[in-house]
């Protein structure tokens, strides 16, 4: 996989979330992201996202907590 940097317009993100950190993701015992993706696909959550456009890409978003 070759990461590609692109600029996109503002988007609304739909999906499920989990709180984790890079250290925890290094161990299969404490990792959460792979389980989250598994749950997303097992439950067919993609089909439940409203207002989808045909053939639109899917993104995984990993970010710092938002503080207001």
C-alpha cells in the first residue's frame, strides 16, 4: 500500500468509534482497531449509512480527541 495525500472538501463522518492509542495497537491483546473494523463489516454497517453516493470511497479516520 502506498499512502496518498489528497485534499478533500469538508465531510460528515458516519460510523463507529473506539478510543485507543498507538501503544495499545502494537499488541494483539490490547489492540482495538482490527476488532472495530471486523464489527463494522460483520454487522453490515456500511449499508446503514444514510445518503451514500454510488462508488464513494471508504475512509478510516484516526485522530486526536476533539476538545471544545
